[in-house]
C-alpha cells in the first residue's frame, strides 16, 4: 500500500506528470501593518478639525463680529470728526472740482467759511462762559432757596407751625442726598458695564453698515441674492476695481463718491446707472475690468453690461437682477398671434426682447443682413424668425440656399422660388450661381428703372445660410475661376459685393448667416457691406470686431463675453433698423425661438397669402438618384452621423425620393449591398463616412471590372 507524501516546502521545479505528489504550500501570514505614529494621527485630527465646515463657519463668525466692532468704531470716529471739523466740506469741494463743477465748489467753500465762523464764535464764547456760568449758578441757587423758603412760609402759615418754614428746603436736601447715594451704588457697576455697552453700540453701527470683508459675511449676504443695487454698493464696487486713479479719487471724495452716479433707474430685469468718471480715469479702464466689477456687485460677469454713452468720461452700467438673464423669454408674437401680418416697407419684425425687457423689433427695409457666431448658438433660428415674419408680406420673394442641408429651411418650400439644401461642393456651386442670377436680376431692374423711374419692383431676399461654405468652396468653373475665396476672381465673393453695392436701390437684398468668422470665411469687404450686423457668442474680441465692426466693440459691444451654450439666441446687434439707446452703438437682444412645428404653421399662413409658388430645387426631381452618393454628400465632413440624422438630411435633400419609405432598415440594406453596414457607437446606430466612401470605391471598382469583361 503506497502512501502519498506531503511536502511542506515548495519544490524548485514542480513535477509535470500526472503521478506527481500533491504539494501543500504553507503561506506565512502577512506581517502586521506598522502602527501609525502618534504625531501623524494628531496631525490628521488637527487638519480635519481645522478644515471642518463648522470650524470655518465659526472662524468667519468670530472675524465678522470682531470687525463689525472695530470698523464701527472707525465709522463713529469719522462721523465725530466730520461733525467737529470742516473735513466734510473740504471733501465736497474736492469732489466738485474733480467733476469740473466750479459753481458747486464755490457754494461748498462758502458753507465751509460759515461753519468756521460759527465755530470761532463758539470758541470765543467759551472764554466768557466760566464767569457767566458762576453768576448764573449763584443767581439760580439764591432764587431756588428763596422760592423754597417762601413755600415753607406758606406751609407754616397754613399749618400754624413755624418749623415748616424749612421743610421744603430740608426735603430738597434729602432728595439731593438720595441721588448721591444712588450714584454711589450705581457708579461701580456702570464703570464695569459701560465699556461693554459702548462696544455693543459700535458693533451695532458696524453690523448695519456690513463693515466686514466679503469672505467673513454670512453666505446669504455674500451671494447677493436679492440685494438691491444702491449708490453706496456701486461706489464701493468702483473703488475696489483696481484702478489706482479711480480709487484715490473716490477716497478723497469720501461718502460723496456717489456724486459720480446719475439716478439709478429700473431697466427691465435690472437697473441702469450712468457713472461720470473723475479726471485721469479712462472709460476703457473700467470696460476692461467687467468681470471684477460684476463680482464686486455680487453678480456674474454676464449680468453686467458696460457701454459708452455720448457724454464724455461716462460709462453706462446695466446690472441685471441675480439670475434674471437665465430665465427664458416668452414665445414669439408670430406664434401667439395668428392674425399678424407683415409689411416690408413700414413694418418691423418682432425679434425678441432687449435687456430692459422691452420688445425688440427690427426694420428690414432695404437693409443687407449678416448674422454670425459660433456653431449651434441659434444663428439659423434667428435668421429664420426674420424670414418667417417677412414671408407674411405676399409681395416679398425669397431665393434661399441652405448649405447646412438638414431641413431647417424646408418649411419655405412653396414660399421660396429657389431652395437649395445641401452641404456639398455642388450645392455651394448652385448657391453661387443663384447669387449670380440675383446680380443679373438686379442689373435688369436697374436698367428698367433707368428707362422708367416710377417702376416699383417686388423685394427679393437672397438668403445664404452657412455662407462660410460658399467662401471656402475649392471648386473652379470651366473658366478656371474659383467659386470660393476672397479675391477679385472669386465668383461668390464678387456676386455678393455687387449686390451690396447696388442691390438696395432696387430692393435686391443679401442676407447671410455664417459661423466662427475669420478673414478667410467672411472677407472684410463683405461683412462691412451689411447694414444690419448681428453676432451671437464668438470666441475672441477680434472676431467680435469682424462681426460688428471696431466702432461697436470699442463702444461696449461684447459678443465675445457671452456664454457659449448658455446664451443661445442672444444677439448683439448693430443696425439703424432697431431702436438703440441714445449714445450706444449696439443693443443686446434675446431672440424668440420658433421651433419646427410652429414654424411650419407660420409658413402655412404665408403660403395661404400667396397664389402658389413653384419652388425650384437644386436637383432635377425627374432624374434617378444615386442613393449611395447622396449618403456621402449629406455626411459632408462629419466622420460619422446617427442613422436618424442621415435619414433626415436625405429627406431634406429630396423629399420625393427619400420620403417615409426610407427607414433605418433600407439604409442598412443599401450599405450592405456594397459590403458595408451601419455600426453602433455608444449604443447608437451610426453611419461612418469612411465606410460609405469605401462602399463607393468598391462599387466603382466592381463597375470597372464588369466593363473590362
């Protein structure tokens, strides 16, 4: 009988045959963890205690109340000093001189002289007052004793007791002795409690003035929720702005720093105030500190707007109520009022609301239009809202090229005479030819008007959305002229320039929407040819100048300070077609958003006003479509798109071909026919551009092989 041998050590070369003995490996226990030193544990405990929120709150409370008392003493001392000296009058004189108001300075100087004369008179009176006071005390004491004795005589006669003569005098002496005893009893505790009462009074003064740093104030005060904007808050915010000349001037003014401020007016969902800066402070120094000024006013940067009115050395501050700009505005009147009509010549399009909360309406009469901004910020929606209103005037004609091509402008089928939708170079070529046709129409109208000056033409709106694609199109025509570019040989550039130069006279107007402006995709001559220039959020100040012009930006227009993604639909507009406050070069408008369904209803009302418009599409509907090539075209430069998005773009490209019968399954079958198929990305079915291009290449290769055979 054999026995299995159990080894209690690990063999250096373990056996590999099946008859190998069972090996039991004994693994020693892990050594116990080294104890954490006492000083480390103590340090952790101290750190936890120091950084605990309760500790921080307690420290803030202690610092806050201590500073209330200390600064309250400073406030009381300053008030006392102002009351006893002419310091207040001297500050007023310096303030008036800094503002250039010499009349006010002379008036305060006269008051100072009167104050000094009255003070001198009081001091001279003090020289004679001891003698007069002694005489007064002697006379008063004698009269009082006489009155008391006379009262005692009356009492004595009445009571038939001669001792009553001194009874009133004795009672008075006893009363005085009682008062002395009361003072003796109270004096000790009063000396002990008095300082505490004085500190309490100083604390009360400091707490009412919130005389402590922001970090020490309670959370509800620090946040500024609901805190009204007062002159003292504005002056303190300007004083702490970090502009030395401004800070020194305000310190010299003291409490009179509020004289820089005009009246604080309610303006929509905020307030507005004009600030006249002291000599030596430039308006751009305040403009450059917008974020710091906003934080000093307990607001976010986007809640404070700084503009330059006509008055010299003046900035206009518009300060929103906390959180008010994050609240949505109401629906467009185009949606709520089904009876609304439009008039191209005399009417104004309801575009949105300004920062005051007033309706912002814009005239489109004989004005070329440019709307720009970063991608996905509401550019197309802002353009479409204007076009939908103008479509309610049946005399207006539209030629539209949507170089995004995802159906945003599909509602204009039956309204627009030309509707091009698609992102490919072919669509850019067609858009260019459309603008060139508009130039020919403009020239025809000019020639007709030359023969008959009384002739009137219907307005023609030539609208190109995503115009940067047309400027960047690399294609060239048969004459070797490029369609895109910004040179004199560029067909699109030159066509737009011609319309800008002469189109207004015969009501041929150019509307363009473009994104992320640069000198390449939005040439200088084109952007400066627009009468109405509007910008959503852009990335840099230089882009803001491209969008609106240097004059508007220097005067306070700041689309580059809007918040990307949060201020969608908020436009900074420079135009004489919209009411802009006096002295300003631009206005900020929060535009109404009109969704696809309401847009379709408005478009239906516009179609009902017309006799019927046959919309010319970019593609001949009679020819057979190349579905695979169309899929590649709608993908554009995107590396991949959701299948639902691809189907939507196909439908926008040609609704009659890619209608409801086109589904995800049919799209999948199309790609599978050529050896490719949609794939999932993050759980969503997508179509990859590389796969489609590979399928096209495979199809072309197969076609070439079959031809060779």
